[in-house]
C-alpha cells in the first residue's frame, strides 16, 4: 500500500509541466494617433507584472486595423512575432490583425476564416498550434469588432454578429480551446449579444454588471476626455473590450486560464469617467512614476486600453512510477 501511495504522489508531482502564454487584445484606432506612445504601450503589455510575473506576449489581437496599419503594428512589436493571415475587404471600422510569437506557435493558414458580423465588418478566426514547449497545444482565436452605439437596431446587429460567431465555433472539434476577443461595444450585462456569449463561453470577470463607478476597474474605454484626431472622448466608463474563453480553458487540463490574471492594462480603478492620466495613476503599486508614464502613453496611443490574460499549458507527461517505498 505504501508503495502504491508513493507511485501516485510521484505521478502527480512529475506530470504537470506549466508554460505561460499571454494573450492581449487592443483596439488601436487605425494606428492614427501617437505611434511612440503605442510602442510604449505594446512594450508594457509584456512588462506588466501587476497580476503575476511579467512574461512576453504570446498572441496579440488588434481591432480597427486598416490596410497598411498591420505593417506598422508588426514593426512596433518586432520580428520575433509572425503575422497571422490578414484580410480586409473594405471593412468599415477597420479589420482584425493577429500576431503570434514565432518561437511558440505556428498558424494553420488553411483554417483562417472571415465571419460576417454586420455593418460591413468581419470577425477573423485563426488556428494556432504550439511548437517546442507548447508542442501539442491547439488554440482557436477570434478577433471581433461589433457594431457600435446604442439603440435597438445596433443591439440587433451585435446579436446577429454573435450568433454567426457561435455558429462557426460549433463547427470546431469538441472541447477545442477557443478565445474570442475584441471590441464588442456592449453597454450593459443585459445586452442580448453578451448573454449569448456567456450562455456558451466564460467571462473571466463574471457576469455581474460593470456599468458604474463601483466596477471602474473593468472599464476599457475611453482613455480621454477630449476628442482629438478621431479618438473618442467621454472618459473611462465603458467596458467594450473582452476576452471570452471556452470552458475547456478552465477544466484543469491542457491550456488553462491563470486565475486572477485577466485585467485591463493601466486601469487602477480610480479614473471613472475621467481621462486615464487625470492626476496620478496608481496602476503599479508603489510605482507612481511608472504608472503615470503608462497612463500618458495609453491616453495618447488610442481611445481603448489593452486587455491581458495569462494561460498555463498543463502537460501530462508519462508517469514516473517509483519502486521505492516510503519506509
């Protein structure tokens, strides 16, 4: 019996090999603003250590990427990243762009797909397969930019867009690892399109309301109070940017969301309805200068802020069956 217990314990402690993956989504507003500020923000997504260790971003997904802007973004994040299949059929609101760390993943280009979501906009689907440390990991990622603005017709278009995305997800292999990110333009938790997503997928922040000052830490738009160069004003009071995850990413095996890692870069929860750099920003605890520098860059780069989540790769290796007893 002691020998059996030893074998079980040894199996448990030797069969799980974690490797970290960071996924970031960010509406970059056509790369129309300050690109030095954008570079600062993109670098900060890998240096962010507020919700765990700082690790290089593995997958970037960008919204509002007009033709040519994908090359600008590639230049900003560097050649260690490969660009996923990019398509733009005159999409209003810009298209989607995805970049992945070439040392971690490769794209199955034949599986790329455009999915019409209304308002002359397409969601994009990419299939990533892990290599080296992530060997055997498969990930399906979707980037989305749904119809903006309030009103019944706009809500209906968002709902129809989500239905199209979920229909495509239903065609994937059972228990596929799926992350759907983007600028969803949801105003409240009650919106039918949001409810459609959470009927199938998980919202890492839960399904409680996010619209008020008490939930300011969840907000992702707008970084500014003054409208300039097309960047929206209004202050930081909307949660438009999301990462929805399949239930397979919280089942304890394979690819797994790191609990508590999901957050909005630079949002200290103390800038409700004001610019993110209004007064001091306290995003990095006890690092006021660092926080303020990031807040200024976020303000100048885009009217949205990036969403970050980390994932572990849990690999089940061959069990190491011990022969010693615990005597």
